C-alpha cells in the first residue's frame, strides 16, 4: 500500500479518462471525490487500480442516464421500463411540439390568452362519455387534487377497507389521501363491504365517497362490494360527490381479447353514475404519463380552480402526445385496429405471430454458442392492471454453456442497448411480445454480442 504522498494529481488521473462519455465536469467531480475518499481512508491503491475503479464508477453513472432498452420480459406495462411506449405518430406529435413554439395558452382566433389543454380536454370527455374532463401529472395527482377539493370543510372521505391498497414503489393510497388532510372513514372489512356500510358511514362531515379499483390484485371467495351503480345512487340521494379511481384506464373492452379479464372503462363508470372518474394515461390507455379526470362539468370546473391544479398541470409534450392518442381512439372507438397504440398492438399479437417471431430470433442465434429453445409461456399485462389475466404466448429460452442464467442476464443489461429478459428455470427467457416492431434485429445482435463476450469464441 502506498502512502498518502503517492495520491496522484487530479490532472494526471483525468488524462487517463478522456474517453468517458459524460460531461467533463462530472468526471472531474468524480475524480476529486474519489481522491478525497482515498485521502480520508489513508489507503492508496496503485494508479492502475485507481483508474480501473474510476472507470467502473463512470460506467455506472453512464448507465444511470435515462436511455432506451429492449423489453424482452413480455410484461406489457412494465413500471420499471417506463410503462407504455408511445406509438410513432404520438412520438412524432410530441417531437413537433417540443421543437417549436405552440398555441399552448393562446387562443388563435382572438390572439388573446387561451386556456391550456381545452381541445384535448373536450376530446377526452367525448371519449369517456363525460360532460367534461381535465388532466394532471398522473393519477396520484388527480386523487390528491380531488381529495383536497372535496374534503376542505367536510373532512371525511368514505372508503372501503378492501380498497386501501398499495400501488407499488411503496406508495400506499391511504397514506397519500391522508396527506391531503382528509380523514379516511374506513368501512367494511377486507373482503366484504356492503351498501349499508356506505349508508351508515355518511354523516355531516362526509365530503366524498371514493371507490378505488383493485387494479393490481384480486380477492376471491367470501367477498362482496357494491357496484358503482349502487354507490352512485346512494351518493346522489345524500347529495355527495362520488369519485371512482379506476387506475388503469382501459378505453377498450379488454375482455374482447383472449385471456384478458374485463377492466372497467371510464365510460362504464360514468354511465353507472359516478360523478367523477380518474385514471392513468400511461397504463392501459397507452399514452404519456398523465392523470385524467372525467365527469360532471361543474366538478371538473371547480377542480380546475384549485390552486393545486396549477402545481399538477401537464406539460405541453404530454398534451401533444395525449392529443394524438385521444384522436386515434376517437377515430377508432372499438380499438379494432389498435389505433397505432403499441400496448394494444402487443396485446393483440396472436400465438402464431409470436411463434414466428420466436423462430426468427432463434434462427438468428443458430451460429452462436447460445442454446435456444422455443417454449410456451404467458405474458402478464403488468403495471398494476388486469392481475388475473395472462396472455398465452411463447418465449425463446436461452442457455449459454459455462455461464449461469443470472450472469447471462447481467451481460444483456450491459449491452449498448440493454436487453431486459426474464430468468426462469435456470435459463434466460426472451419474450417476443414486448420486443417492439423494428427491434428484432438489434435484439439478435445484442444476444450474439453477449454470447461472444465471454472470450470463449
Ligand atoms: C396506478 C394507480 C394509481 C396511480 O396512478 P399514477 O398514474 O401512477 O399516479 C392510482 N390508483 C390506482 C387504482 C392505480 O392502479
């Protein structure tokens, strides 16, 4: 071990890191911090070891940059992988608004100040069969906005114990609701809540009745919960607002697809009498991150006057993407042609199409040391939606002699365009369903590269 005096100067270290793909100042900061750390530890590595260590750290930083990946997990709405990818038309719409000035808050007819999002709001309302609609950053923000508004003076929100759910990433809906200052009036039990429970809970402090869709789990057996229609009738009778948080926001009838259960649509909830519904833009809808609120015009107008609405409002890029997607749905309400929405297109891929894709991938690996086998598999929808459903599918099962499945999966994530695969049965599985159109060749190239990088070739 060298002494402190042998700590190299920053410049000298930097000269060995000129090829780092990050802004120079970041590299400098990293080097300074590392040298400082060594100074404190009092243990100085050799110069070469130091450079190796720093290169590793730079690589880690580089890999933390947001970048595209290939999703070969078969999980359609993968929360860790950015949920719904946009279709090419929507991406083009985003890019056009991103690179130009726009009429975001200008009324072109009068030349006066206009209101952000009016067009997409009316298009969304039409799509949901609602009087009005608006949008905020995400569905969580929609809930916070609604709770803040409706529990200002009457603090209580009635919610079933069977709907106090956690939506992933450690986020619990009840905690989020309470953060607004609302008081949760929990009713029923985990498995059973009756209309009488709702009725008995209403009092002069009730501000809102909330129903939360159990998007990411299901319970079966001795269960009961009143449907939207009955809760809506009660809410009307007691003159209370009723909000249904649908979470996933399927605009099409998912049960028309083999293997999928029916996800309640905003239109269904509104028809059944919910005053307001909220749902995500980037789950089953297949759009950018957004929280859409639809329902009675009077309530929507009031929500838009909340000071928090300004804090939660959507960016112009989101508006541009959502506008394009909303128009696609309106042009094709049944979603019969999938409307150029990748999530729907991938959902609709037939087993034959998937098998053909798997065979092409497998054939592309024929000359590599990878051993490929096509197996039947299932793909979940993911993203906390349709928890009971699985799409029948197939996968390319890969084994690389002398390399564990975990190690192979790690290598795939190390690629210039990282590939995310599943590891099951001691093998890596490539699920073709979520490999987007046009990515197949890149996927094969990546797999070949990962197979050859062990030096065995
Ligand atoms: C996903 C989900 C949310 C949160 O939606 P974000 O758009 O991620 O904020 C809220 N409620 C339910 C029922 C959900 O499934």
